């Protein structure tokens, strides 16, 4: 018993010694260390925020209401541009956070959401404004929201967490009040990709210079709200028919680098740049040497105006007129086209030359006939007596294109000899046998009649 009591006393003394040594070591796991950023009486203050119960949805477009805890002086305002939008109409939703004390180090904001709601981020900006003579830090968040179905739709805002300057942990969070949207439904037969916008326009139709066999470009701008790349592609494919001689490829659609053209339509409008690749054929129909032409199709982009009395019952259109384009064929085709164009002129020239030759031949024959007739007249007039006149007349008649050798009166009459000419020939025959008794006056009259009335047609 005494040995057991001695052993217990030794164990107690050893345990006391060990406890004495242990008390001199720092026990960091049991002592909360002070936080460098947030101190409360030299020790860190742990804050735990539980779940926040959102407020019931309201129908007011602008509200500063919400549930949770805001930093002192901070104001959160939410604004929905349209509480009663049309189905698939794009609505601008804005969230503004004002920080008069400039105490916010960071803010965690998420896009609004809800069943049947699509949200796209537009922008997040921060600037400093003057309110009531004070410089206030303003954070601005914007979203484009579409209700994809008709009826009552709830647009809920997400929890906002705030980080304050000089605080390691956030003890502030806020859930803005949700909105109850009364969405007007669209007719079920309308395609889902049909834009819902107050206005849509086609601008700046341009076609690059076209060369046969080389790719060109047709480009234009589409400006409006609620337009997407998919919607534009569907709308353009449904109506784009390439003209003969010109191939049109699939469209290339992207947001234009310069969005200033859409500012006049509001913050929800965008400028889309549409490009088509064109391939002109080396052959085709056209006017002019080596030229080809075609007409680009007119475009009609349908859209639904949400401001109409009954949206969707009537369709509006953004329109562009058809456009004529022209290009030059490749060199071989140009030469062939030039030849085809020249053939009618060559044929006309040949016909003209033929006609000119015929006219020249006819003119030469007429002139030659006239010259022979004049020469025969002079030869007859140069005769000095009846015998000489008789011989020369016989030589003239024998030398005709259709000779007449010793013709009788009936033959001469059949050939169209004038009556006075025949009478003069008869007079010449009498005078030829009269000898020296021939009447000179009668001879000269007969000679002149034979020369003057000699038919020109006999020389043809």
C-alpha cells in the first residue's frame, strides 16, 4: 500500500512539472488572433450572414426597395424600362449603386434571371457624379432582358455582396425587389427568330468592283433592337436568290466595330455588319463589249413592332431595292464577245461594199454607154456628104452591143427607133442617090436628126 501511494505521488509530481512547462508555450489554436483590417477590442470579430429572404415581386418600374443589409449611405436602385413588354421584346434593365461615402472597395453583382427570361450583359461602368453638392461614386449595370413566353413572368435580382475599405470580410448584402412582368403573347405561328423591335433599317448598300472569275463583296448594315446573328441569317437565307451569272455565298454576320450609328435608336440597338461573297461568272448576258451584268435581289427583313395596337397581327419590313451590278469578262471571253459584237458590223460592211460595187459598176456602165453614144453622135455629125453619113451610120449600127447590120425599117422600129429618126434615115437614102443635085439643107437636117435622135439605149 505504501509502495502504491509512493508511485501515485511520483506520477502527480511529474504531471505537475509537465503542466508547468506547457503553460509557458503559446497555445495559438485556442486564442483568437486579432485581424489586421478589422479589430474589435484587439480581437477579430467574425460575422456570418445567413440567407436573405427576398421581398415579394412588385410592378413598379423603378424601386430602391430590397431585403438584407446595406452599408451606411449606400443606395441601390433598380429600373425596368417596361413592366408590360411584348413577348421577345428586348427591355433595358438598369441597376445603379450610389456610394456617397466612397467606402465600397468592391461590389459583386449578377445578372437578373427568372423562368422564361433571357438576359444579356450590356455594360458595367463606374464614374463620379455630383449629387446635392457632394461627390458620389456611381456604379452602373445594364442588361438586355427578353421574356420568352407570354403571361405573368417574374424577373428576380440576385444578391449583391459589398466589400468595404478596411474590412476583411463583408457583412453587407442586398437583394433588390423582383418585378412582376405582364408579358403580351405573340401569335404562335410566328417564327421565334423574328425580331421584335420598334424599328429596323437596312443601310449603306455597297458592292466592290467585280471582275469575272474573281471573288467580290456585297456588304450592308442592319440597325435595330432585338436582332441576333441567328435571326439575321435565317431572314436572309429565306429570300436570297442568286441571279444568273453571279454566285452568292453564305452571309458573314458580325457586330460592326462602330456602333455610333445605333445611338439614335437607343441603348438596346445594335449595328450588324453583313457581308456576302460574290463570284461573277466569266460568261453571261450583258450589253457592250466584254461586259456582263446582273441584279442583286431586293431584301425585305420582317420584324414585329411592339408599339403597335396588336403586336404580331401585322408585320413591318425593312426594305432595300434591287441593285444592278456590272463586271468585265476575262480576256478570252472579252475577245469572243468583241468578235460577236463585230460580226453584224462586218456583215453590214460587206453588204455595203457589195452594194457600192454594184452601184459603181452600174455607174461605170452608164457612163461608158453615155460616152459611146456621144462618140457616135459626134461621128455622125462629122460626115460631110450623104455617102459618108450612110457609111458611118452603118458602122455605128454594126458596132452596137447588139449589132444591127443593114437593118430594115421594121427591125429598127422593133428596136425602138423614133419615127423622126426613121424618116431622117429614109431621107438619107434618097439623098445618097441624088448625086450633085442633093439638097444641102435637107442633108444637114437629116444628119442632125440622125445624130440627135439616135437612141442611147442601143449602146447598153
